[in-house]
C-alpha cells in the first residue's frame, strides 16, 4: 500500500519487563521484551477537522472530538489515550486535517502489560506514516510519554513506549534511560527448556490515581537530599542510608538495587549463562518492590509465593504495581503445574481466578497494511 493512500493499519505490542521497575524516570536501566499481543490501529485521513475514535472492545461508544477542542476535551477512559497522541502532534505544530481511528486491542487491559503505551504507539506511528511527518523513534516515544503524562495524567517514564517501538523478536531490549541508548540482548528461553509464564491476577492496574506520581516525587526528593540529579548516580545501596526519612530511604534503596539487578541479568545473558541463574534476581526484585517501593498487592504476593513454591526459578510482579500481573521463570515442563498452583492459591484465598499465557519475545510496532 502506498504511504500516500490515506489509510492503513498499524500494530504496537504490549510488553513484559524482565527486570527494571520504576527505574526509567530515575535515569536507570531496564530490560523489557515485547509481547505477541498487540493493539491494532486502522487509521484514515479525513478533512473534517475532527478525530473519531472507536474500539472493538467498546462497541457503540464512538468518540468524536473536534481538533480545535482537544486541548480542553473532557473525554475520559480508554479514548483519552489516542486523543492525547493526536493532541500532542497538534501541540508540536503538525497540521492534521482530521482522522478516523479504529482500535482493536489484544493486550490485556489493566494487567500491567502496557496496553496504554501500545495504544499510544500504534496511533503515534499511524499518524507519522499517514501524514509523512519526519519524526524518528525517539520523538515517537516522547509523544507517547507526553500524552500519558500531560493529557491522561499518569506520571510514567518512557519504558513502555520504548519497549513497544524498539523491541525485536527473540530479544530483550536493554535500555539506558540516562542517555537513551538501547541494545538488543538475545533472550532464548526455549533453547534452555524454559518458559516465562505471565499470570494476570485480574486486579486492575491503575497509574493515574496518584500512587505512581507520589513514588516519582519521593524518588526525586531522595535524589535531591543525596545531592545528585537522579538516583542513577548512586550505585551503592549503602549510600541510601544517609537519608533520614525512612520512606525516602526505602524508595531510593529499591531504585539503586534494581539498577544493579538489571545490569546483573544483562551480564548473565550476554555471557551465555544458563538463564535459570536470573530466577533469584527476579525474586529479589519482588521483595524490593514489595518492601521498599511498596507497590505490590496481596494478590501479586500470593501469585509470586505460589509460583516459587511450585518450582519456579524466580517470580516477581511486573509493571508499575498496585495490581496487574506477575512473571515466573519455569521449566517448560513445569509451566502448567506452576499455573495450577497459582490458580489453587487464588481459589483458596477467594481471589478472582487469574489468566495465564507464556510470554514470547516479539517484534515492536510496525505497519501491517
């Protein structure tokens, strides 16, 4: 299809972060993979100075907003994410005559797998290609982040958009947020007889309710009290003991130790070590997220505990926290048993039954038609 045809289809994946939570806005490191589950955006140019958005997941709920009113739009919910991307293009001086956006999402919503960033990236890529706007991937990442921060109101970093746009099949993406550099790291669990099980606890994962933003402010305050521009500058967890506020000390300790865990996992994978060795690192990250960053939940803790008790090499929550999913590194022959153990723990605890799938390192955002 010609890039000037005025319509097309784009997809952008969700992500699972192997290691590196709440490090992106602290100029640290992370190691995500893209999922095969994608958000699809079928986009078409119009000339009516409006944007129309509908979703296969919300039939009959088409949102129509004039481009002139986007800055003050009162639209809430799922549609605010694509509207935020359109608004960001307009705010940056790009003239758009009008758009129709048909959305279909296969990334589980609220599961901590970055369905929102996948939506943002699919729309951002569609607009760039449809209107032949000369933006590089770094600018697309920033458009998605700005839409989520300023328009939706979630104070996230750039991890999710970076993963959705830059990941490649069969690899994890090593990101250094201090300078924006990335590197592909081979991530072939199948060759070692392993799988990465994702368990969605079906406890909604919400980042726009203030808890995430509060963690970000605490990290910024901790860095200021330590006399550094960001917590990335601190490499020894013991240095955080200088913080007199116990909450700030815990937040900083998580970020500093999490950066070290990312580097350790990357070093192991690059050296060709048996991937099983990263299992304890995953569990250590969970303890840090639970105790120092305080973003885990009863359901996430139960899923991690059940997975490890059933023979997983390690497990942890993924995403910003306050709900969502866990990952568990398991022998492929044990994956079903680990899932059964989590399911049974949830049944005993009278929790909603979780959903499961195996995460496969997949390709990033792209045009398909």
